[in-house]
C-alpha cells in the first residue's frame, strides 16, 4: 500500500515524542516508521546566534530541511534511511546509528514539519498537539537537563528568548490548518485510541 504520511507538530514540551511512543507501541515495526526533525539539526557550529551570542536551535534555519525532505521522500518511495543520532553535543550521550525502515504508516514529527511548505505538501494528515505554557515549560526543563545537559538558567533563558517567540509567531498559527488538534495538559488517552483505530482501519484497507 502507499505510505500514509502523518505530520505531528506542536510547541516544545507539548508531548509530541511521548504521544508517538504511545502510538507506535500499538503497531509492529513493519507497520509504522517514525522520523523526527530532532535528528536533522545543522551542526552546532552552524547554528544561528541570538543578540547575546547564544546558539538558537528554535529557528527554521537551524534545520537541514533539504536533507530532511530527501530522507522523507526516500521512505515514501519504499527505501530505508540510515541517520546518525543528533545529541546536541551532550558529552554524556554516545550518538546512535539510527535506521528508519519504510512502512505503510510514516509519521514525521517536529517543530517545523508543518511550517516547511515542502514537508507539509507531503503530509496526508496534519496533527497539532498543544498544552498550556506552564506544562510545556516543566517538560522542557526536565528534558533539557537530562537529555541535553543544560542547566536550569540556560533552559529558562532559551524558553523565554527562543522557544516562546517562535512558537507564538510561527508554530501556534499552524493549529488552525491542522486536521486534528489534541490537548495534552494531563493525558491524551482517548485521542490516542481514536488515531490508533483510524490507522488500524487504514492498514486493513490497504491489505
């Protein structure tokens, strides 16, 4: 069957990754492929700087969008993709060699997957996950301290000066063009069940 391509976006800390983990747990690896924008950041030395000289990873130009599109098209055409994990130069993390296998359900996740027109045009279903600001901030603090090695002052600075301005100007407006908006302040169980049922039906129709 032709790949059903789903794009999932939302603000930083909205729970995109957690939602995808819950969704993928209901399907076999041969049925679903998840590809994240997080592995397509430009090298750290190519990241734009803000007015205080701090690297800003929350801009569209922070992403290798041409490579991202190229790999998406490969997967849609039935070809597997090998990509080195992006670790944000966290010295405590050894980058993995990631292998994305083409599958009937292809899910593309990230901050700009619906903002980049060339990526958006490849999507069959657009999903926006939202959460209240204080909830997103709490999740962002936990993630950035553990996974990316940032201290609390760095996390708060980036949230106030990088994350929120871009969310308000570029990401939040995408919600109005989404096919499905999922609130995730505490849980998304029912929305997950609805999407799971839809995808199971699509797989059955394609077989």
